[in-house]
């Protein structure tokens, strides 16, 4: 009888083959262990989630649930402006602002808007569409021409635009001003932020001569949070009025 024990399969391999076999065996074991861990998480309801964090949490200092860190920041901003956190969070979660924002998007497209910011200036029967963020001097020159009653080559009387309504719109400046600028904008658009700064400077200069109307045009394909931020501004305005709407909007554009 042979006194030597029979060698195992790996023992009979050369060193290089044995290393490969051991490596693949280890990877296989790790894969099996990982599979059962993942299966356990899914069965327990703690599965991995991708995209937006939908785990609701209580608004700090209140009873209303808010969703994720973005909502918490939006509520905190409202509280800084003197609004009740629970009431604001409830408005933000309700979805009641969606129809108004969707109507603004429809209006923007009907007036020729293809990007943001999109503006329509109105002086009497004169309507001028202004795509993009014009430099301060260019926009000021256009407003000066409208105030002076000068002919504007780019004017188009066929532009479809819903007239300003102070009972519905958010208006900065004099609602009875000779020139009305209706802006369709996206809070997360960098060009819109630049335009917001330009308009703020112009309003400081023109005072009661110009009315600035803000309407929403969030481009969700580019800025996934923009629609929700638009909802937040609407909640701020609904709860705090026109002045608080603009204060809230200023903060979001500055952040």
C-alpha cells in the first residue's frame, strides 16, 4: 500500500495556476456573500436607493414632515423671513403650486420662449421679446427707448403674452408703470441669476417707471431642483405676500 497521501487538485497545479484558482475562488465566495447581504437588505425594506432621497424627516422645531436636505433648507429660509415652518412645509409638500407653475411654462412657450431667461417687455401696444440675459447697458437702452416711445425694430405685436395681473402676479415696482417686463425664469439657471442681478440694479434706478413681473420657467432636464424651488417661492408668496415672495426669490438666486 502507498504510504503517501493523495494530493488535492490545487496541490497538483503549478504555482501560477494555483494562484489563479485561489483568486477566482475568493472572488466567487465574496460575490455569494454580497448577494445574500443585499438580498437580506431588500427583504428587510432597507434596500439601496438611487436618485433623490425620499426618506421623510421631521422639520426641525416642528411637526410637519419635510423630504431631504433641500426641503429643510427651503423651510429654514422661510423661517428666516418670519414664516411659520410647519405651515410652509405643509404648503411645500402639498403640490398645490404645480398648476400655476405649469401654466407659466405654457405661457413662456406661447410667447416664444425657448430658453431661460426669457423676457417680454410691454409698453402700451408695443411688445418686445428678449431672449437671454442682456448686459445691463443693452437692457437699459431698450427700456429707455420704450419709455421715450421710440420705434423698436424687434417689436412684434403678435407676441402671445398673458397681461400682468397684480392680483395674481408677483410684481416688483409700480403695477401702473409705463413699461412692464415679464420674466420667465429658472432659479437654478446661472444666466437667470445674472439677469436677476441686472434687473435688481435697473429697478433701483427706474423706480416707479418699470414693473418687473416674475413667472416661472424651470428647465427640469437641466436643473432637477428648479421646479421644487419655484414651488417654494410660491409658498413664500402665498403665506407672506408679494414682498416676502421677492425676498425669498432674492435669497435663492444669491445662494
